[in-house]
């Protein structure tokens, strides 16, 4: 395993063991539930806005290591971003886990989110990695129906 892949795996394990921004966000402007029916894993995403900037993002849920780490890293990445920047990040993340990107480009545009680069080789894992992101979009759009990966 290359040093970069090993570092990526360590980061995912760390965010799974010690998820950042875990818990309810009391003054949320939007929240939504996401569900992966293939495994039963669930996530709830909360966001609070200040104008068009994401002031805070938090999550709760029970999921696999990839989905938990993805939600944790996503909430970290979203804080302080404008809604347009968040859209760009989501698009970049989708590209990373589906079609792939050059490793250096991914680090430059996605920062720590680049740790999910290896996921694209495993289609089931792509759903784990994107569950939180689809749920974030629903929270932003105030959708009340549960988002599913299917
Ligand atoms: Fe359920 Fe990953 S196995 S979201």
C-alpha cells in the first residue's frame, strides 16, 4: 500500500472512531434524514446558515466506517463555505468517488475529502461515501422525505 493510501485509510479510521461534529444542532435551519436501504444505515444532517454561508453542520446516525467518516469530514469541510462553494465541493466529491481525479488535483480542490479517492473501485462503497452528501442537499432544500441511496 502506498504511503498516501495508508494516510488516507488512517484518516478514515480516525474520523470513524472519533467523528467530528456529531450530535444534534439545536438551532438548525435545515435537517434531513438519509438511508441506505441495502444495509440499513441511517444518517441525519443538520445545517445552520448565516446569510448564504454555512455556519455549522452536524450529523447523527449509525453507519459503516466509510459513511461515518464521510459525514464527519463533510461537516468539517462545509463549515464556513458559501452555498455555491458547497455545491462545488459536492460536485468535486461526486467526481472523485465515481470517475476519479488526479491525486494532486483532488487534494488541491477537495482538501481532506481526497481521502475517499479509493472508494471509486467499489461501487457499493460509493453509496456509503455519498449518503451524507445527498442528505446534506436535502437538508438545504428542506426536503422532508428520507433520502435513499437507491
Ligand atoms: Fe451502510 Fe456503508 S455499509 S452506508
